[in-house]
């Protein structure tokens, strides 16, 4: 049995991530319409948000999924976040 590793999202993950988010069974469950353009996904992956931590699950070099943890950027709520 192989291991699944969770690690930070890298810019070179954009192609595999794009293939996942454009699958109809994945796209219909997203909160936003995924772009059909790979360039848009690459741009999104390269975008740095200091309050968002993005991770991928990887198995034998293949990305299996992605999750993000967003820190709330308000002084009274800075200690909390959203998944």
C-alpha cells in the first residue's frame, strides 16, 4: 500500500490540479466555475496570499486532491480560520 503525502501546493502542480478541477464530477461541486484555460489555473497557483495556506494530497507523484486553510485577516479574528 502506498502512502498519501500532504504538502504545500507548488507552482509545478498547476497542470495536474487543472486536470482535476476540470473533471465534471469535481467542477459541479466547486463554489466557483473552474476556468477551462490552463493559463488561468497556473496564474491562480502562482498568486500568493499571505493569509491562505494551500495543500495537495499526493500519491506516487500524482495529485489526488487539494485543500486550503484561510486565516481571517481581521484583528479580532486573526487567531481563527476557515477550511
